[in-house]
C-alpha cells in the first residue's frame, strides 16, 4: 500500500515542523495554514477516516483531544477560542486519508463553514 503523506512524516521520510510526539501520536504545523495557528494531530496508527474508527480506538481519539487542549494552551488560543475539525471523505473536504484532527485558532472563525 502506498504511504500517505502523514505516514511519510511519521517515518521521517518527509520533513515537518513537529510540535508534539509520543509513541501513539504526532502533531505538526499544517503546510498550508488556514489560520495563524493550524496544527494537525495525527495518530501513528493508520486509520483512514472517522468511518474507520473502532471501539478499540476510543482512548486514542480521546487522547487526540487532550493533546489539542494542551497545544491550544501552549499556543495561547485557549482563552479566545479555537476550532477542532475532522474532515471526512470528499464532501467533508478530506484530502489526506490518514485520520487527523485540525486545531485552528488565532483568528475569528466563521459559521457555517464553507
Ligand atoms: P484534510 O484536507 O485531509 O482535512 O487535511 C489535510 C491537511 O494536510 C491540509 O490542511 C493540508 O494543508 C495538509 N498537508 C498536506 N500535505 C502536507 C504536508 O506535506 N505537510 C504538512 N505539514 N501538511 C500537509
């Protein structure tokens, strides 16, 4: 199977500005930021999208949000607010088929999203 861009970042075959890493999760700056703060939180385990998460992934998904919370504090967007997004498949705007949580902040977000 061809590696996703994110798998190549995890495997250090592609560079990225990594802001967090442990044995299960990596987080790095988005290469095309949609906001002043735009970080991607990615499980090292290959899960293609939300459609593919399993019961056994509950803790891992929860941990992604705890890391989002910590990074929001670290980058000082926790007080003003921020947005966390999982895009799923074509209509959801997903372009990389390796589960990732977008952490976006540093500007006022509009609603509904485009
Ligand atoms: P999606 O559209 O799948 O929800 O989000 C994929 C995100 O990955 C996009 O925001 C895109 O800018 C980002 N991205 C795509 N390729 C790379 C890359 O090579 N490096 C980094 N850091 N981000 C990438």
